[in-house]
């Protein structure tokens, strides 16, 4: 039963809530225009002092260079699905993240800080006028610079220590006055004020040498600084300045279907600075892409140059052997005695030269691959390319494809390492992939060499068979033949490496941009912040709703009872009426009328009580009695509050419990239509509960602005009170 009653108490009447809010609004109407004006003033100050920013937008197309890449790279991509340990599937997924990877590179702190340094926007100029601090760029009357060594030192000290230089440059008729503050983390040190009659000038500080020079501006711009001005200059670490730009820039594809384009949007105070920044960012991105592109070619070029130096030494040894053999046999041109046999064996001799060349190249490359320090370097895959049949045979196992795949993984790993650490999950995954692919490359290289050796052995056997037919040929022929063949092998290798070096040089000379702006960098006025109309509308709304909200909250948290609605929310018993403090007579008549409508013919005894004293129960009891008598009803007022009476012979509780009191009360009920019992407060004595057994109904008096909400809630606990009804007294 208790739960059901509580549910009734908490049931909210929406119409009553609306009425209460309307009453709060009407009773406190004067606060609303004051609040609206105050909020509009605050909004105006916010608009005036908040720097206005606009969106600067540029669209960059990302050019896929792999479409024009080597055939080895394309072949490597074709073998992705055949790689072990699901390596191919993982690389397939990484391809779908290409745009996200380029976005991370574009917005990396390293790249952005390079742009900040190139443009010099780690130094910020603000013109202070009428409380506003407007950002200046290019049209600054002076230029403040810090020596490059300390600029680098600023970045090197981050993130443990953040250094900053703050200058206040004031120009007047006497010259320039410069106030300098050195900021180290949150500690500020003010230096003595410097005064200069003219510029340039220098200021020596522990943070470096500051140089101030005067700029020559066009006449129209110079007029803005003709009179006195105050300029606030801040020199920050380029990395910190870059973080500020990164927080205000976004780079996303313009739509889900476009995967080779990024829309770069920068929220910036100075539009010209934003345009230069986006252009500089794309330029730095292209420079970085070209450096990445050239990394493999540079590594291959180093490899080729090292082998060329080695072959050059070996060719010199072959020439010495040829010369010494001629001296030994004292000849200038060897004679061929078995022309028929030489004709047959010449074919195999040519093939032995070719196969020897390939074996030596293969060994060079194999030494490079087996060196542990080259595990995460590019493998010169271009050395595996060739047009001869023997070369095609050596590549039958797909070695060049696996090498191309290795180079692709190394490139992806190097790209990601430029923006994240080697502990990143993406880097770890690529590292594992390279390590897993390395044994496959070694195995393929081993198989290739076995095939080459098998071919050479076959050719040696055939060559030996035909050479045996030259039985009568002198030993001199065999010596010159071996020396000549060795020379031809070295020369062939040397010429091939020279050709590769030329190809690498041409690749390094190719500086095609990876990203390019496809449209003029524009201003997006729809992203202007703050939006003045919106700020004023919000201020108007807050100004209107704030007083009502405050009043409503005060109404909810105040401990005293003021309204009928509060009583209805706290108790399950019916509310009878309000008694006004202004029109008392009319309120008593209203009470009388509503009470008579509630009473039945047999309900004649009315108990009037309250939780505490001084809440008006005696006033209500007496005036209700008089009002009933005024309409011809016989009503008697019984003062049952014996605690304040002069009776000393007996205790009031004993009197109320006596048979005599019951007889006297029964006689009063018989002689009158209604008996009004005025009882003591419920919180002090049990007298009211003793009187309750004689009563038919109970009028529970609540005084507005005096009775607490907890007192009203206690009414729910008095189950012995007959048919309680609540009266709100002294209502304004």
C-alpha cells in the first residue's frame, strides 16, 4: 500500500507545472529584461574580443606513382595472395588505408613544423587597439627575429621545457619602447624596458639574440602605422606553433567515392597566412614524397658504385694476366690450330660468359641480402631485370617479384616511421611482414643460383667435350682462352652496371609532384567564427531562460512551502483550499463552502491541527466557527489546546483521556451542528492524536513561507488522523 501511495504522490500534473512557471514569470517579470540586456552585453564583448576566424580551403590531388612503376613492383603485387602467414591479405587491407596514411603524413608535426619554419610563422604579431588584438601577417611595420641556433634550441628542449619570448613594442614620437618577457613553462621573467630612437636594434637575452628591423610597406599599408601603435610579438617553438595549426586543420576526402583527393581546411584569423600555409604544406609534402621516392634509387646507386669499383680492380688484374701471358709465351696474337673444334665450342663459350656474368651478379646481390644490417633497406630489384634467356630462366622462381614486395614493405614502414614511433602497431606489423618475407627471398635466391650452376655445369661438359677435340692445341691456347673469357665476363658486368647507374640517375632527376592543388585556395565564409547573429540569438535565448531557470531551481530547493503544487507533490491527502492573507473573509467563505461539500451528514466533529505552533490553526478554527454560525449553522469552538490553559489540577493528556471530557464533547455534538476542535501542535504533544478519536475529519493547516516541506511529508505518517485535508494559510 505504501508503494502505491507514494506513486500517487509523485505523479506530476503537467498543467500545474505550467501554471507554476507562469506564476514565477509574472511575479518576477522585472528580472527578465535585465537578464536579456546583460546577456546581450556579454555577447557583444565576446564578439568584440574573440578573434574572428574563417575557413581557408584547398583541394589536393594525390598522384599514384605506382601506376608508372617498375614491372617488378607490379609482379610483386600479383603474388600477394601466395605469400605465407596471410601476409598478402594484410597488405591488401593496408592498400585501402592509403588515403588515411597520406593524411597522417600531411598533418604530421614534422612536416607542419617545416612549413612553419619556412614561412616564419612561429613568430606572431598582434596589433593592440581598443582592447582587440588583431593578427598581422606580411604587413607588419617591424620584423622580429631570433637567431637560428636558439630557434632550434627551443624545439630541442620540448616537451620537457617550453620556452617563449613575448615582446610589447610601442611606437611613439620619441621612438620605440620594447618590453621583453621570457617565459619558461609557466614562469615569466620581465627584462628591463629598452628604448630605441630608430631601428634596426638588437636585444641580448638568455634565450638568444632578438633582432628588430623596420619594414618598408606600401603607402596604403604604411598609413595604418603612421601614428603611434602598440604591437604584441610572440616567438614560440616551431613545434608548438605547428601543434596550433594541426589543431585547426582538417584533411578529408571531399566524398566517399573520391579516394585520391583531400580537401584541406584551415580555420585561420589571417586569410593570407592561411593561404600561404596550405600552399607551403603541399610543397613540403611533395618534397618529402620525392625524398621517399629517391631512397630506394639512392641505395641502389650506392650498391652499383661499390660493385663498379670492385669490377674495375678485377679488370685490371685480368689485363695484367693477359699481358704477363704474352710475355711468357713471347707472342702478340695467339694462333688457333684446331679451327673446326673452336668453331663448335665458340657457341658454348659465349653461353659460359653469359652464365658467368649472371652468377657473379647473383652472388653480389645474394651477399647484400644475407647481410643482417640490410634487412630493412631497399634491395636493388632492378639488377634482376634483363632480356636474355638465361636471365629470364633465373627469374622463373619469382625472385624479383619477392624482392619488389620487400621494397614495397620497406617503403611503407619508412613512411609510417616518419610520423609515429617504431613501437606503433602499424610499424610492428610491417616489421614482422618483412622478417617473414626474408627467408622466402633467401630460398628463392638459393634456387636461382642452383639453376644457374646446373646450366653452367651442362655448358662446361659440352665445352670440355669439344675442347678435347683440340688435343693437339698447345697449352698456350687454353691459357689465353681462360684469360679472355674472364675478361669478357668482367667487361660485361661492368657495362651492365654502368647502364644501371645511368637509369638510376634518370630516376633521381624525375621530380614529379605526388600531390598538387587542383584549384585556387579559397575562403569558405560559411565557417566564419564566431557567427555574430548566432551568438546574439543564443544570448537572447539564455537571457530569457536564465531567470526562469534560476527561479525554478530556487523554488525546487527551498525548504519552505509556498504553493499548493508543492503540497500536492508531497502528500497523498487532498488539498482543500488556500486562505489569503489579503482577503481573509472571502477565503474563509471559500473554506466553509468546500468543507461542507466534502462533509457527509454524519460528519460533525472537525479537528483543526498543524505540525508546529504559530501556523494559524486557532485562527482557522475560530473563523471557521464564526462563518458556519453566520449562515445559520450551529457551530461551537472547543479550545482543546490545554497546554497553555490555567488548569493546574490535572495533566492535559489525562483530561483529554477522561470520561468526563468525552461526555462533555458528546453533549456539544448533540447540541450543535458542528464541533470545531482546536488542538496542540502534532510535533510537540500527543494531544492531537488523542482528540483524533473523537473527530470525523481533520483540517491540517500549513502556513505559506513558514511550514517546511518535511513537515508536510510527516502528514503521510499520521494514520490515526481521520480523513485529513490540507489548508494553505497566509497565501500572498
